[in-house]
C-alpha cells in the first residue's frame, strides 16, 4: 500500500512532536521529514521511530505530498514565496480495472489506488448528455 509522505515544519515544539507521533502511528502515512531549526542535526525518538531534524530551509518539500506547519506565529510567512504551494495539478485516472461486474477500481496520478466506484455511482456523477438525461 502506498503511504502518503508527510513533512512537518516546526517539528521540535509540542504541536510538531505530537504531529510526528500521530504520523508515525498512522498506517497510511510516513514521515518524509521533520524540520526544526534549533534542533537541526539532532535525533529524537518519536513513537517507535527515530527522527533526525533538518533545518527548515533544507527541508525536502518535494518529497512530501502533505506539509504541516507547526511554526511559531509569523514564521511560516517568512518562507520563500511558493515554498508551500496551495494547489497541486489535478489528479487524473491513469488506469481502471473491473471489480466483478459492478464497479471499477482506478489508479490515480497521485499514486493512490484506494476505493472502488460502482457503475451506479459513476452514472450519477457522469456529466455526459446521455447520463444526465437518464437521471431526470
């Protein structure tokens, strides 16, 4: 199963350590990085794993699909413009496979393949004229 890589900015404070602990325990998440300027290079045990803090400016943002900021008030605003993009490209279906005769399972461009979509549901959300007319 694909685990979602998560990064934490401000990981050495109370909120940051709690976030790291929650991520460490979550079956679908993995910690991509933990950034803490005052603790850079130091190691900390969080849950069952050990983390080495990196400086905020050295955080590999491109390795995380989700980034939480637990920085002190105003510190996040000092990050370089665009360092934390608000939007990623739209997710697209890469492939689909039948699940019995009642549904499809998709593989998506963001590397997840969770969920199945029934034919009934797909017809309900389909924007084509034929499906729209059938719903009326």
